[in-house]
């Protein structure tokens, strides 16, 4: 699908959809729990639907009525389906669910689309093997791969260029028979691990966290059924926060709670650092775009914000350095490379670095650009056109359905 986006100021308020990170963790924990859980405001997107189907394949019974989802959990006794579990494009699902396969003694195969088949889970698979699981995969550790347990626990060391490796182990380890000790010499995206730990805290799961360098998780624990409303998604809100910054507009984003554990809430402070004004309420954020001045932004904890902030930096005076985010190359696409190429087509002045980008204020012109089937790239190229001259024609625009169905409709609603 080709989507067109052109210049415009914005005005008004919108409701931000639910968090993908919370929605997927909620479904997985409800699947592992003993009893019936109730979830409201669950994100309706392709990634979450993929996770839901994976949970059903593992034995959870999931029904919905009037937007409320009921999940009858397995009590940790998972079913091993005969057919591979297809996660579609959901990297979060395949990483977080992989360790759960260590809870059953029957093999479970995981697969996904072309992008998933190019994203390595080697570090995670090696760790599961060391914990006693039987793992069959390609040399690169990409899908399809097969895992069976039982994983017994033990002590491992795992480098986590993506925090999802750590979150996967943290979710499964409480149900292993023995104690698990996880040494973490490298951890990117720490706030996403903090989201997982917040869920463990709410569940009463016992663990020791030694400054995110070492975790000790006793085995033989249980998850309990729960009722929860899923909070709004700062990762999705980022595009509208940046859109206001680019256009000098005032927008109110409803549903965002700065006390939530999501790391992408720091984008609010990054835009303040660039020069924007914000008003933070209990469940909303109002942003006023103001003249911006370039600065250095460390994105190690917020890699998903790189595409939108790369666009925003094109409208800031001077030079902006997006730094310390090598894992942005490991997402649905190599987002450093892709955003550099596509913004250069629009006239951006960018130096591509191994772990980031240096971006100078640029006069952007709309043109034909490629979304590369990456939802965050598509949405970023749409907001790039808001302050440009001419129209961007963005291919693979259907990719927004992965996390943000209705994105283009909301953007059009706000056009002043």
C-alpha cells in the first residue's frame, strides 16, 4: 500500500492506543497463570494478535466480549502444538515466548515472516541450552528454531544487545524446577527489562536484582490470575510528540502516564531538551512545538524512538547526535541505515555512524520513499513530510498495522 503525507500544522487531542510491550507481557503471564485473568484496553494490532494465537497454541483459552479479554491460563503446564507457532512479524513475541518452551518436555517450533527469519536469537538459545533445554536452530540462531525442556535452572552468562533476551528468561525462570542465576555483562534497552520486572513484582515473584548485572530467581514459583487495564503506549505516542515538535503545533495526547515503567516516556524529556514545552498531567501530555536546537541524545534505553527522532533532528538548528544505539540495527530493519537512506532522499544532511547518526538541520522535500515493511520507519517518514515541501509517497504503509492501526486516520484528524 502507498500512503501519501504532505505538509501541515496540527491541532487537537487524540487517545493513544495501548502499549504493545504491556499487552504482550499481559497475555504471556495470563497464559502461565493458574486461573482466569481479565484484560481490558488490550492493543488491537498484528503483533498482539500474533502473540494471542501463540498463547492459544500453548494451551491458553482466550475469549473476548465488548473489548474485554478473558484468558484461562495453563498453570504453567503448556501444550506443545504439532505445527510451528508462527509469530508473524512480532520479534517481541518470538523472543519472550521462546524460554517458555523450556517448561515442556515436548518440542515446540517457532517461525515468523522474512524479517523474523533474519533476526538472531542465538544468545538466548545458547543460554536456554545451558539451562538444560534442547535447542535446534541454524548456526545464526534465526527462526525457525525448535526448543524443548525441561529446563532445570543453573547459572548462565548472557550478553543482551536486545533486552528481550533477558525478559524472556526472567518470565520463564520462576517456573523452572531449580534456581536460575543470570549474569548480564551487556544490557541494552534496560527500561524494557524494568517493564518485565514490574510485572514480576505485581505477581509477587521472588528474585534478586544486583544492579541489572546479576539476577537470582528461585524456581518452583507460580503466576496467579489477575485483572488489568493496559496503559497507553509511549512508543506510539512518540510519533505525535515529534510531529508537534516538527510543525510547531500544540497537541494533547491522552492516556499517557509518566509514572509507567515504559522507557520511551523519556522522549518527552528529549524533546524538552531540544526546546519544546510540555505540560504533564496524570493521564495526558500536552506538547507545544518551539524552535529547536540540536544536542546529543543517548538512545540506548529508547532505540524504538530513533526513526522519529532522526526526522525531528532535521528540523533542529545546528547538529543533533543520536548516540549509543547500535541495537537499532537489529530491529525489523537496520533502522540506522534505512533512516539515513530515506531521509537523504528528502534532502537530509546525515552522517551514519555504527551506533547512531549525526543529523544537521535540513530543508526536506517530499518524494518517493520506502517504508521497508517497518512500521516505525513508515510512521516516521509520514511525520517527516509535515514540515517538508511537497508530498511523501511511502510504500509498504500497511506495516503500521503491526503496532498502530489507524495511525494515518489519526494523523489526518489532527491536520489544522
